[in-house]
């Protein structure tokens, strides 16, 4: 391709004048680069930045991260979502700290074999930390390449990755792979943006196929993703004195190792409060509500969208005026629950975002009494 040299030179010139200052830019420590890249997977820079700063402050070295209790790490991760990233982060930190004596791998293949590290992250660490010639391919790079070369292959088609990766690798400046990768991502994030790209002032404009053909608005092409599966949760929030009951999600499912209130999953969410109470009572207290227990109210429905799921949840609050009888919480379905104070819950327990939203609002809009 004749325009490769044009692209490379113009992009690097643009980068010299426009690069975004961020704490991990120009960083050579593979630990910090890896940490920032894992945090930024599926996360916007503005959202990930304070998390990166908190992690670096709490765990300045990979050994500190490896030695942290998982609950503490998950709590620090709270709000970022995609918790498998945090679990992989921990596993990889332990592996490097304890089995590699704290020394980060320095080849693409060895980086790629780390838990939670895919082609993109391996290329980013390899190029930023070790100046190795591996091109990154993220959403920004897909977009810039699709537009500049006028490629109409859907970016989520199975064959797209190979096609775009080959072009990205050809474009890469072998003398400055780290800077080039950063330039591509910054250019896609701030100039050749998804909506209203900066075509009128673009340094690549004269050779850009999408600009010439008026297709910047339709490229990159993406096929419609299948609809997400819906799940419906009814949570029982038990209050006695300052305590509540929580259970850890240990199954291989969403939100593994996070804490939640006792849960009843249903096929749909009843719109009628009495139906919700009936379902909860049948499930949690088949012999009827224990003495002294009062249902305070039911929340409005909350909705959280995950990668492949949409979870809708309501929260039903049940309060004991006095300490509940012992037997209540020692038996199914409460036997794996732990009692924690509300303060402890807020400070130390990592919960799914939908629970956090509820705890912040605590609005029993459909108050029964
Ligand atoms: S001319 Fe427009 S579409 Fe082409 S690279 Fe520049 S900003 Fe992107």
C-alpha cells in the first residue's frame, strides 16, 4: 500500500502536537502499563483514571497487589464492572510475584499467556514497556483503519480481526512502536471519533477513502448483536439492629465472588407487590414469616446491562424488631449467609453495581407501611 508512509508520517506529526497527557503515558514499568490496560478494558479513560490512581497508591508494586486479600481488591474494583478482570488481575499478580520473582515477562508470547491478557493487551505492554513491534487493535484502531482504507468488512465478523490486524501491523512504525500505538488510539479516541469525526481539519484527509466517498458516517460497519438475555432477581434485604445478611456468589456465573443479599431468581418480575411478597415468603419462609418480622416495603425495579445479560432486580426489605430467632438463619436457604453490619457492608464488601445503586438510593418507593 503506497499510502502507508503517508499515514505513518502524518499520524506521528499529529501525535507530536496533540497527545493526551495521562499518568501511564510514557510509562516504562510493565506493572503499571499492565494495570492501566486491564482497568481500561471496556472502560472509558475518564472512568478508569481514578481507579488506576487508587490501585497504584494502594499497591505500588506487583508484590503488594499479589499479597492483597481478594475481597479488598474486589472492593477497590467496585463500580468498574466486568469483575473477571479483577480476579484475573489478582491471579496474574500472584503468578508474577511468587513464581517469577516479581519479574514481568518481556516477550509477546509470554505476555499473551498471562491470565486476562489478550492480543491487544499483550501488544500494548510489549510495545510500551519493551519497544517491541506489535500493533494494537482496539475499537479506535478498527475505526481509523476502516475509514482510512474504506474497508466494509463488519468489524465484529469472524474474519475481521485477521484482516485489520494485518493492516495495523503494516502501518506500525517499527522504530517507535509504542508511540505509534499510542498515536493510533489517541487519534481514534479524540479526532476520528465515532460521531462527528474531525474530517475538515484532518491530517489524513487527502488520502482517506471514507472522506472521499462520504462514508465516514457509515464506517466502520458493524452487524447487529443478538439481543441480551434477561434475568430477574428479587433480593431480600434483612435488617436486624444494624446488621443485614449477605451471601457470596460462588457459582460460575455473573458477579462471581461478589456479595449480595439473599436472592430469589424468577422467570419474570411480578408488577404486583403482593405477588412479590408471596413468592419471597414461599421461598425463604415456607412456614410463614417468623415472629417479629415485618416487611417494610419493596423498591422500584433496577436494571443493569451487562455484556450478554440484562438484570432487573427489586429489593424487598424485611425488618426484625428484635434479634431474630436463631433457627431462622441457620437453615436453608440462609445457611451460607453471613451477618454484617451496614457500615461493614459499605466499607469492605464488594457488591454488584445494581446493589450499590439501591444502597445509595435506598428508596422504598412502593412503601407498604
Ligand atoms: S478524514 Fe475523517 S474519517 Fe478520514 S481519518 Fe480523518 S477524521 Fe477519520
